[in-house]
C-alpha cells in the first residue's frame, strides 16, 4: 500500500504580497516500486487554502520591546536554544547562547572558554545519564568608520550528540554545570532511519521569514500543523535593513544613501533566536 507524505509549506515577509494562496500540503504517493516519485512523475495537484487577508500587506518588524524577543534569562544561563538535524538520523546538534551581546563603540568580546559547553541527555527525564561536550565561539561585527556601532555576540555553544536511537524521544539540558548555569529539561525526537518507506511524517518548508508580525503568524501556523522537521531556507531577521543605531527602513538605499557602508543591526539575530525558541519547544510537545 502507498503511504502519504504531507509537506507543509508556508511563506511570509516579502512573499506575502506575491502569493495569493499558501500551499499547505503536497501529497506524494509511493510508486509500486516503493520509491518516492520525483517531479518528473508529476505534476501533482497541491491542496491549498485561500490567502489569509488579515496578514499585513506591508510586513511590520517586531520592535525591540516585544516580549517575545527580550532576554529572559540571567547571568550565563542558556538562551536561544536550538536543535538541528545532523548528517544522519542518529545525531543532532544542540546550540545555545550564554551571556549578553554588546553593541557600542568600546566593546570587549566575552571569552568563549570561560563558559563550558555541556549537554546532559537521556531517554528518561531523570536521570540524564549521557553527557557530551562541544565547542564555543563569539561573533563580531566591526565597522572601520567613526560613528558606527560595533557588535559582539554572547558566547555561542555547539554540542553534537551521536549514537542516538532512531524515532526516539530524548530529554536534555544544556549549559555549564560547574557555574552552575544549566537550562531546564527539554526534549526532541530523532528522525526515523532514512529509507524509501521511512521518513518524517510531516515536513515544514519555510522561507523568507524575516522578523515581523507575519513571522509570528507563520510560526504559529507551523506549530498548529505539528511538523516533525522544519527546513528553514533562509532570509531571516532583515538585520541589513537597519543602521547600527537600530534605525530601520523598508528601503535601505532610499533612506540611508549617505551611509559610508551598508550597515546592519546585529541584535536582530538575537531577537530571532529568542522568537524561534517558541517554535522549537512547541514542536517538541
């Protein structure tokens, strides 16, 4: 018998004006040989719904004071936690940020080695019997012009978990247990073993999210359809639509033609990491 693959696709930001209908599901059936058909076997009729006219035609960026993009942790407690699929089903990357970003004229980057990168994990919430260590770094955006503010990130941590069982729920905490500064207990589910009859039950493909009120609508849409895997194809935050002082515009070249270089407002990336935390934890339920 054929099995059904549902692929959820949503778009926001600049795509909203161009699309009159949002593709929700593309139904693909396995062929008699047990292979997923390619586009050469199509075309396949998509299932669509009418465009949601409540979405803002002119995408409005989330402001700095929106509660969803504000920092809520203290000290070196982990924030902006993410789980990313690695090369195979039995491996994932856990990433997070510790410490606060800095933006200004005389900033000093944090020392990455000052905070350890540790993940404790297991198939039971307690005790978490596995432990993995990773590496850390900081990201700097420096401008060679007077009057432009420089940026340095918090400490960015990456830890790879390996040897995981397929299609299995794992619990984990991340941070530095020696401070101590560990996150709460969260969980994720590994992918099934790759094969013609084994794949994620639902995949969300999302592009051009930006960091707008439309972004939150799209994220809520993905959450409501309980995707097993989210493929983010890029173009987020729109940090390049801002000056280093946080002043933004829909048309950078129109508004800031006298800027000595194309500036960006890098804290928008931190805002993005905080907003998508809602997506990660909601999909894990």
